[in-house]
C-alpha cells in the first residue's frame, strides 16, 4: 500500500530520470521503458510487450530481468537524490524467479525491502558515505506475479568515492 501521495516534485524527478535512462542505457531505449509512477516510496516502470517478445510470443526473459533490475536501480537513484544532490547507484547482487509467462504489457513495481532504510540512506549520503539498499520488485501484478526480484544496490553521491 502506498502511504505517500505522489507530488509534482516526484513526477518531475521521475521524468528527469526517464530521460537520463534513455540517454545512457541503449537497452532501455530499445525496450521502450517508461517511468509510469513514483510516489517517493515506490516506483513503476513499464515497457510494451510488442518490443520485448521471445520466440514463443511471450515476454523475453532478458527483458523481464532487465526491467525489474532497472526498476530497482531507478528507485535507488531517486531515493538517493532525495538528499538534494545527484547520486549514482549500482546493483551488486540479485535473486530472480520467473513464475509464469508474460502475455501483457510489462510492468515492474519496486520498493524498499525495509522502508526504514530510506532514513539510513539519507544519513549516509549526507555524511559523504556509500549506502546499501535491498530492493524488492515484482513484474506482473500482486495477485499473479510473473517475476519476483530482490536486489542489493550501492548508492553514493556524485563526487564521493563509491567503493
């Protein structure tokens, strides 16, 4: 359940991130990835099924894995940038389960595994330190997920030593 209503600031930050994704990640451009929603706590990415098909006419596993990983990266980046400075994020560990074929538009929802990590993230970033986040994502809806994902991400402010 979303506890924070979307704001104009969240929408503007999400649109700016979408432009950044398309500028720097060719695969996301080819997949036609869009930032559909960001409310400050959860993020949703979408991509059309038609450009992400496999030879069976269902969602290509590589596209599904990319979308949930990118949803996690996007959330980590936006949460990091809530401190008011540009941040970078990198995934360093993932767990991914494919549960069913995808026959609908690709939609990946991402959220923090522990909501309290947002406070720790801000504290570490403002101190010039790297932070770690565990992020969950799901593709295909809550009632019948097609893909479930958990990823660990490192986040740091631009200009600070990431590792």
